């Protein structure tokens, strides 16, 4: 996974071991974090929650100009949407669409 700062929010890119990769972008207000270490731990904890899926998280890269506070609900929605998109892309690849 890679969480990346974009102009008006953040983008989460996820890839599987077969090379299927998708990205989801969401707008969110960028609020500087008070403690960057706590923020990174929260990001890892929320994005790594892949129970109930066929996926596991090998690594998470965070690319930003500074540490930002990101609400847990934002991270969870971003993760769910990215994983759902990855699942659909895998199905489409199998079916040859």
C-alpha cells in the first residue's frame, strides 16, 4: 500500500502479488499533525485491517510533505474502497474484461 498526499487530499494505492494495482483518491482538509509518530501508527493500524478479505498487508509507504492528522473514519473508508476496487479489478482480469 501507498498513502500519498495529492493536491486536494490523499490517494491510497494498493497492489496484489499478481501486479494488479488500483488507486483511490479522496478530498479531505489537510490538518498538520501534532505528533507525527502517533499519526503514522494510526495509519498503519487502520490500513492494515484487512480481515475478511483475501489480502494481507506487506508494507505501507506514506508519501507527504509533512505529517497530517487523518481521521480514522477517513482511513477506514479509503481502505475499504481501495480493497473493493482491487477485488473488482482482479475479477475483471480473470474474466478478461
